[in-house]
């Protein structure tokens, strides 16, 4: 069950890189900047899993999808809610089919399906943040208006208030612009969002540019952040947040961070 991204993380699903992440035939089509160093990527992903386990989260590891180097980025394939998972519809052609991989994995864990986004709608999980009774949704290159309409209908049935924000094309997903520090505490890129988006929350502006806010909340005022994101690390330290730092440079080559690599299944 997952109601709020600020609650303590207790169960996650990841996809360790073994072969597919390193088989990239078209960088632009896969939105990958360069092929990762295999040994380093495997080592970094393992270190991330160790941090999660030490924090007390159960880590479930699934196999990559053949022909899909982005399948290591599990977050985008579904959104888990208190009533089950919502099956996504990927907004980039080379990732289509990964929704089935995640649905199969979640079905095997007896996670009920609470809904599905269907074409021509597209929604990716990195564009959805659940914050108690509020769902923040990004309108991006990967998540279109029809997908948001379908998602809103599903979440409204669960009594979520859906708040939609237009995200500049310089950011891939909403989770690069808003991070959750606690049940009612958010950090966000400044000068992008109207104040109304954060009504009811403590909202902390951050000057994005060289850095963004892609990290994953482990629990109230505790986060896992990539070593390269010095801006967020320094900002979070100043806010009294406990930071678990992992080198994930080999996944930045695939334009992903910790929030992209981790599918939260349960928070308590």
C-alpha cells in the first residue's frame, strides 16, 4: 500500500542491470546519452540496493526486458496506490512493452490492478507523485493530456485531489522538479510552479539548473540521493534531512536517477 511518498519506504521493486542496459543501438531513440560501464553500473546498483535494505526496505529484483535498455528504470512503468497498481502507457516508443513487464511482476506479487492508461493516452510513473490526499501530476513530453484525463478519473475514484502542472521540456519528468522530504514537506524547482500547486504543504524552492531534485524519499526527512547532485545534498543538509549518498553516475548516462530506478510498493 502506498498513500504518501513522504512515508517510510518498506518495500520496493528494482531491475538490476545485467545485459540489456548496455545494449543500446540508437541513443536518441532510447534517450540514453552513452553506454554505461558495465562493471561500475552493476556495482552502483548493488550499492543502492544495500542502502535500501539497511534502511529496512524489502527489495524485490526482476529481470530486464529483452531489447529494452531502459527497463532498469522501474518507476515509470506503473503507479502503486492504496487500491493497487495503475498500469501506465509509456510515452516513448522504445519503452512500450515495459508496462507488461511490470504488470506481470506486480500480478505475481498479488498486487491488484486498480486501473490502466490506454492509447492514445500516455502517462509515465515519473510524472506522478502521491502526497496523501493530493496527487501531483506532470504534463510533460512523456505524459499527455489524454493520459492525464484517464489518470485523473482513476485517482478521483480513490478520492485523490489531482493537481496538474506543465513541466518545461528541459525536464524529462515531474520527479526531476519536485521531491518529497516528508508527508507534508516538498522541495521543488523555483520559478516553475504556481503557489497554488503546493497549497497545504511546506514547499521549499530550490534553484535548479546544473542540478535537479531527482532523489527518493526513504522516510520523513530521510532521502537517498546521487553523489553527483551536490546542490540538493547541500540544500537538504541545511534543512536537517538525513542523506544516504550513492554514486549512480552510470545511470545518469541513461538520463536516470534514484527515483527512476526504484518502484515503491509499500510505505508505512
